[in-house]
């Protein structure tokens, strides 16, 4: 079984990439980046935004709204 420590999913209207998860503070870097380069980007962050499955489902629902 995999135990996730963190996860960042970005849903955007344009190309927008999350900083490398191998960086120690990639969650903070993602939040700072979205403040600078947005493209209507919404971040879904585990554990900040809820349980892992909830964060993933919410990200999928947001992506479906934008299709």
C-alpha cells in the first residue's frame, strides 16, 4: 500500500506545471507560482484540502467543468 505524504494537482486553462515533487518545498513553490503565473489555475493540495481521495475527486470534477 502506498502512503502519500503530499500531492499537488493543478487544473488550468493553459499549460501550467507543478514544480518538481523532488524539491523539499514543492507545495509552497506551487502556491507561490500560481500567484505569479495563473492562467485561471486552481490547485488541489493534499493534505491541506482534505483526504487524498477527496482532493483527487475534486480535481477531476474541476477538470470536467472546464471541458
